[in-house]
């Protein structure tokens, strides 16, 4: 089994197992422990359903302490094993494994807070030359969407006995599989500024999701956003915003050589979001086919996303500044999993 004592004796494997070095895990655990304790004491229910009848800490004790259960959860997010396999490693049945994971995940979800989810006056701004794009100094966000394969949803009957087609909204004609979609906005230095809720991948187009989130309206007067061809037409919805999009060929109107050159030039700067996506896929829970309830995907996506910062230099300092900005450690964390994988 993976315990903190074993991991501390072999720190060189920490990044592969949980996505972060042992030193960063120790620092993160301090923040997590405070947020977890506060959440338990302020919650009036257990497991999100039953009303709490006993004081926090009463009843049967956990087999593993909080630090080891956090390690268990991070390892599950990284490897995405089945409950049966994880239970074999920890000598627990799959029900105990699920209960332990859900308890830790609830706290991790409560700690996620992205820069563009705060009021404009509280957002951290980019100031130094190293933090902006030299050719596009006004770009604040690079926006893209990510699709993940899911289990085929099962059709259900409504109260009147009519069969509800739950499969069609999730079926992606492009990928020929059932998928779920999220939108992400990355800063020029690779920090995650926004992550949307999970939506059906077949029925909601990238540009439709951007319209639903209305993220572009949060940009300042001097800030711009960069996107790919999937967002063609969004400029008409935000005529007062500065947007950088590649040219798209139309029927009987192929691209000119100048337009092709511009698209290649733009792609060199937009690659920051692709690199961040690649780091994200190192966590198997967002790379493999998602096997759990679709309602849980949004929370898990937000837990894993904040850590994916390939250009981050001082991740824990970023957490500190983020906590100070939100005035409470349980409201925000600049990373959850790991900036360095």
C-alpha cells in the first residue's frame, strides 16, 4: 500500500505516484488539513445526504489517518484504478474505498478557486515582461475546450413512461464516441484562470459553451483573448472585445498565403494551452474513459486542473498569494495536484 512513511523513504517516486514531490505534498497537506477540518465542523450532513447526529470525530475511526487518505486520493487521480484494485492495495473493500475518496474529494473541490471566478478588483494581473506574449502583449486568456470519453449513458423512462434519450447529447459525431466537454482558459504563462462545468460533448459546441459561460465579458478594456478555429463567429457576439482567431477557409474561398502564414504565427503562441492540456492528460482520471457518475466529473476536473502549470516557478507561493486574495484558506488554492509532473 502507498503510505506517507513509505513515500518519504523513497521520495524519488513521488512525482510518478501522486504528481508532486514530497516537499510540496507536505506544504499542501497543511492547507488541506485546515480546509478539511473546517468543512467537517461546518457541515450539518454526512456523505452529502444524512443529517449529522454525532460530533465530528465520534464513531468508528478510519483505518488510515488523514495524510494517508489524501495520498490515496491523489494516487487514484493519477492512476485512475478501479475501486477493487485500490481496495486490494489498501486492504479495504470497494465501499470503504469509495467513502474515503468521496470524503477527500469534497474538500478538494471546496478548495478550488480560479482567478477569473473572483471579482475583477481581486484578480491577480500580469505585470512583468516575462509574463506576457511579446507579439500579443494584450492577450490575457488563451481559451480551448477538452473532450473526454465517457461510458455510454443509459436511457431512462420519465414519470409518464416515455423513454428519455440520454445518449444522443453525449455522442460526438467528430470523435464517434460518447464524450463530456469542459472549457479552460489559460494565462500566457500557463496558469489556469478558468475551468467550466462539464457538459455533454455531442450537443454543445465549443463556441456555444463559451457563450454560455460568458467568460469574454470578464475581460478588461485593455485585455484580449486568443482561440482556435472552433470559436469562429464568436467575435460577432462580443464586438467590443479584442479577439485573436485564425482565419478559416470557406467554400470556394481558400486561404491566401498571407492568411496561412498568420495562422502558423498565431499557433506558435496558442501552443501554451496545448502544453497545459498535455500535462493534464498525465492524470489518468482525465485521460482514460471516465467510468464514474457524470455528475462527479465537474468537481474532479476542477480538482486536477489548477495544478497544471508547466511554466510555474514557485507553485506554493502562488497558493499563498491566492489564499491571501480570497482571505480564507478553504476558499481557494492555486494548485491542487502538481505544477511539476
